């Protein structure tokens, strides 16, 4: 692992120099093309490193977008007001740096053998620090998203830890970071930082803690929302609206994009097969998590004689609805997405955007990307904890107030 390699490099200058050659290979993986082949219908796959051009010769081999491309997509999808957007920009810039820039550590001879060794060590160590900068930014951004501590943010409405309101843009930013970056970790292309296994352990531990806490429920929703995005299929237009669209070259046929077919989720980015049982435990524990309510302030239609009025909309989604949909997709094979005309009733309603959960997802992400006048309060997501477990099986509620 990357952690063990760094530990070994501490033992001698020779190991440090050898490690730098290994780190350079691991850093290049962020810009390297990968593909995967489906080995069976139960989600097993084999990751393939590609060198040079790639042309798919089998319907069971699929090209993955590079980490560099996905980071670029993440940065453009993040809301402008998201607190960690500068870190995403630093990560994006760092990945694009060339080897010559990283290895440009000056080494000046002093004539003294001891000083020369010391200078050599500093130069080699500086190169190592440069080589792992992208991994550090990647780990920091992912940790900030999945370990969010809303208690430290400004502009919150809290009552003894049972009610929490956060700007919608901040919530969507955390979800998108978890979606993109955890996918890189699950695939093994990017090392370091939180793993999916450790993340689920944390979510499971917090879900079983009593009494309910709004901050813990917020982190649970980051897990639920981002995991649903990683495991569910979406049409190209839906992916673009959700901020998770990959380059069109990542699909076997441009016709799938044109005709609105459901595009399969990339298995290496979706989830670790070995964590299936633990994931089921997490889903069962999160069924009693507090619901998430989005409140939107807007104006009515303007006209020559009517200058508008405040329109307040709210949507409430319960965790059981997201869990049920995610479990539904676990039982669907990638071949089920191929022909939009032969989809099951559930997939048909999902593809059209009529199903309640995907309708909520599209609405949430659409509102997060809108620019509003300064006189209009930004949309909020609110979590209100209660010991009353009634209604946890409901799906999505929508209300409008004038």
C-alpha cells in the first residue's frame, strides 16, 4: 500500500530514491486510461490498464474516464459557493503538473561530503513531497466531504443538536466530492485517504448511536445520496443535470447518449464487492435516520402589473426510499440497461424522471446550480431529529406555500 511504501522510505536515502520512482508511477495513474471487463452478471470485473489508443472489441469491455477528466468534471460541477471548491481547484492544477516540474528540485554542491548528503536528502525528499501532493489534496477533499462537521459552519439554525439547516450548495458539494473521489478510492486507481470500508464503519457506528443527532444524520445523508449516484444508472441528460456526466468517449455507443438510454454505472467506481454484507447492515441501520427537507424561496411570475411574490416550496425525502431504490439496482445486471424499449416498469419510470426519488434528485441538483438575486434567501436542506419513528417508510413529500 501507499502507506507502507512511505514508511519504508523513512529507513534510508536509498529507499527514499527508490520510492520516488514508485510514487511517480502511482501519480501517473491519475492521467492513465483504464478499462474494465465484466466477468459475470453479479458485479465482478477486471480492471485493465490501457497503453496508447483503445478501441473496444468486446461488448463486455468498457472504457473508464480518467481520474484527471473526472476531477475536471467535479470542479465544474461544484457550486460556486462550496467551501472546499478552492481545494478542488488545487487538486485539478496539481494533477496537470508535468514530471519535469515535480522533479525540478535544485541540488547545489557545497564541497563537503556530509553537506552534500544532506542536500541530496533534502532534494530527494522535496521531490517526494511534490509527488504525493495530488494524493494529499485528493484525500483532504474526500475527508472534508464525508466527515463534514456542520457544527462549525456559519449561518446554521440549530436547537440542541436536533435541528440543522445547511445551504443546499454546501450539501450538494459534499455529495459530489464523495461521489467522485470515493469512486477513485474504491477502484484502487488513487490510493491514500478514507476507504469505503472505513467510511461504512463510521456511518454504521453513528447510525446506531443514541439519541439521534442532526450532524450525524447529515453525514449519513452524504453517504446515502452519493452511494445512490454511484450505483444507479442515468440517462445522459440526467447525468449532465446531476453534475456527474463523464466524457462521451466512456460509452460503447454514442447512440445510447442520443436516444436517452440508461447508461450503466461504471462498476470500478460503484462499490467494492467484498463490502456487500456490510452495506446491507448500513442500509438497515439508516432506515431510522432523520428525513431530509429542502426549502426553496422563489418569486412568482413577474408581469407588467404584477411584481411577484415570495413562493416557498419544500420537499422532504425519507431514507427508506433511497435505500429501496439503491437495493433495486443491486439486483439489475448491466445488460438490463441496453434497450430502453425493453426496460422494466421501474427502469422506465426512472429513465423518464417520473419515479419519485429521481425526480427529487433532479430537482435538488437543478436548484443547487441556479443563480438567485441577493434579495432571495438561498435554498436550505434541513434535518430535524425526532425519537418518533413513524413515517420512516414514506417516500417524497412536496409542499408549496405562498
